[in-house]
C-alpha cells in the first residue's frame, strides 16, 4: 500500500493500524526492495524518517490455538531426611567443627588465617 502521507495513518485514531489489539508486527519494504520487520509504530516512524519512500504493512499473527493438556499426577520428589541434621550456633552443619591452624595442600602447609601485609601507601582523600 503506497500512500503519499503514511505518517497520518500512524496518528489517526480511526485507522485499523491503531485500533487493533491483535498480536502483530509491521513489515516494511524499503525503496531498494529489502524488507525490515518492526515491532512498534515508533520503529516504523523511525524507519520512515530515514526512508520516506518505504512502504509498510501490518501483519496480524494467527490467534493462538487452544490446546487440551491432560493432567498427569507424578510421584512426589524424593527428599532427604531432615531429622538427623544438626545446625551449630556458628552456622556449621553436622556437629562440632575442629579448629585447625593450617591445612596441607600438595605437601605444603598453609595457615588457615593468613595475615596480609599492610600497605605503606597513603590513603586517597576523595572528599
């Protein structure tokens, strides 16, 4: 549909383009024959501002089909027993935690609480 004043269709409240609430998109044909798809009238306006000779059409999507879905009952999901789980006051699970001073990784002993060296740089004043 080639129209001399396509912008008036975009703002005309009596136009089918504005009135329809059916799912749709706009297909635009540019002057060189290539096609673009737009989801909103705003996108159509943008493309028309770049290509004033472009032609567009509103494509209505087919209405969704109603589908009957059979109800199927499934067995409940397996659950872990919860009566044997103990939560400690410090948030640990499964009994008391033993405090250790080091752990051994690949034959190397690493302290569990490592102290980082303090920086000798002056703090930055950001105020």
